[in-house]
């Protein structure tokens, strides 16, 4: 009977759907465990930039005196 919903069932679709859900759950757990907020990343980047600027400011001229 058409429209009765008793047609063939694609089990691969359900298997893949379950695998995607498990991967998303694992990704969410890793994000909580290892992830950093945007503010933390910006702070680290700013500290690295300042360290590089400070180091550049203390460099001597490129000419070596022998």
C-alpha cells in the first residue's frame, strides 16, 4: 500500500546518524576539556606580540663590529 510507511528501511542511515551523534558528543567533551575561550586566545596572542616587540626593541644594529 503506498503511503503506509512499511517500505524498506535503510539501516546505514541510522548507523551513520548514531555515529555522527557520538562524534558530536565526543567533540563537545573535548571542547570543554581542551578548548580555550576567544578571550584566552586573544590574551595569549597579545602577550606573544608584546614579547616580540620588546625583543625587537632590544636588538642591536645589523652591522657587526669586528
